């Protein structure tokens, strides 16, 4: 039991996720065969690859940004239902927040968190809010293009500061519209 506790401490200390066994879906089991067993060594090898490979998440994140920019452009060109279209705007941001955090991009995760809190508090999608979401898109693209992944770097702090400034100016202007 002690070795297992030490291993968990090492995982927590170095920010490495704990390997876990997940039962495959029936479709996947049919594809690989019912009798196939995945050994703990294979699981450890896969986990080690995930933790050390340095996978580049930027293409996926920038794909979400492109999707979000398309939604914003479409909303600007047509009448839109501010409440039902809220999810169309927030879902790509939620995906970026979660996946950026999982892949070690604290800056993109922090920017996404800030914009999600903002959207949730105001719960409205007027042109000014769409402009702010556009600023968020530019900030995410800039962070990936400059390969800024840490919020504690000079560039990371500047990007966060700029987004915070934009959000604060909107809050001051429309403080009476805050939901909570």
C-alpha cells in the first residue's frame, strides 16, 4: 500500500495524471476482439506517452476559435435569439478551457475561464459582448502563435491584463445588467 501512496504523491507533485483502467464500449470491444486483454504495462506505456509526448493542441484550439468566429460573424449578419445562441458561443470556449488545461496551456485555460465567467454573469449577447468574445478569440490566437502557454510569463500577464481591462470596462458600463 505504501508504494501506491508514494506513486500517487509523485503524480500529484509533478502534475502527472494517474493511470486508470476504463472499460471499453461494446463497439470498441467488438473491433479489437472480446478476448483481448490490455495489460497494466500497456496502460502505463500509453499514460507515459500522453504525459511526456508534448502533443501540440494548438490546431484543435485554433479550430474552435475559427468555429467561434464563424458563429459571431453569423450572429452579426442575422437576427439571433440571444438566449438559445448563448450555448453556440460558450461551447467552443468551454472546450478550449478544459482541453487547454489538460494539455498544460494555463494561459488559454485562464483566458477561457475569464470569458466564461463574464458571459455567465451578463448572460446577454449584444454587439458589444460579441466584440469582447472577438477580443478573446484574438487573445487565444496570439497566445498560440507566440507559443505563450504559461500565465506567469511577461507576455501571458500582458494578454490576461488586456482581456481583464476589456471585461472591466464593460462591467463598469453595464453594471446594472449583471445576473448575479
